[in-house]
C-alpha cells in the first residue's frame, strides 16, 4: 500500500500541477518522501515480494483463473516497471 500511495502522490502532482493547491502539496510531499531512500526501500521490497507471491500463485495449479491472462498481466507490469527504472536512471545519470 505504501508503494501505491507513493504512485498516487506522484500521479496527483503530475496531473494537477503546481498551480493547483492539492497538486502543489502532493508534489512537495512526494519529493520529501523520495528524498530518503531508506524510507521507501522497504516498501518497494515488499511490493516486489507481493508481486512474486502473486505470480507464483498465478502459475500454480491452484489459480482460480483458468486462462493465462493473469500471468501475462503480471509479467507486463513487471516488465514495464523495470524498463521505466532503466530509462529513468539512465536519463538521471545514475
């Protein structure tokens, strides 16, 4: 939920912009939280652990969804996030 909240803050600040009061507040709060990597590191780690558990459940025989679309969706989500991380870190010079 922490990672979802960070994503919501980032999305709100981008969509509303600094001209809107909520966008300004969301942007400043987002910058303040992201400034400290030790704060968000555990949240990101937990999000990946939940993703691994969901993917393992999706490929197991106990999966309630008969099709393979849940695996495709989880794989696309991970691939999109990893590609975004690679390109953002490359643009930032990290």
